[in-house]
C-alpha cells in the first residue's frame, strides 16, 4: 500500500475542519491536524498490526541460493513494520508517507497549541493589567 492517494485524501479530510472565519483559523488548523494525524496513525497502526509475517514475508524458494525469512520487526509509535531476509533484503510494510505526514501533523498541532497558549496568556495579562 505505497500509494500517496490515501495521504492526499487524509489531508483533504483534515482540511474540511479548517474554517476561514476570522479568529477561528487557528482552532480549525488544530482540528485539521488532529483529525489528519489520527487517521494517519490509525492507518499505520493497522498496517503494522495486520502485517502477518507468514503472509507478508515469504521465503524465496525460486532463487538460488534459497532466501529464507530472517526476522520481522514492528513498533507502535511511529508505526513501522519490516521484514528482513537472510540475504540482507528488507521490505517495509507500512506506507512510506504515513510517518512523515504523522510527524508533520504533530508539529502543526504543537505549534497551534503553543500559539493558543501564548495568545491566551497575552490577552489575560492585557485584561488584568489595565
């Protein structure tokens, strides 16, 4: 599942949460990055969780010498799953665009939260110092 079309659809789905109203753009961007990041993480996790080594990582009996499956490694965050064979070959089972998009969403979400916190603090101080 190396198609980038799902990534574009996820970003489009997330952008549906962005409102162009003045004063609500940051909140909309916060919602969009949360929705897109959540979808990306769930897809990556599903790809890693349902990557059964017996089906995704077969032995290659048609090669000479025969290449045997060596090991399967996976992690939950960031979602990764990979097969390794004894000849050094490897195969990633999670789409290549999942983790970059996931980390982009985390950075945007963090930036939005910091900006909201600073803005709220400045408005609070402005109201109570006058």
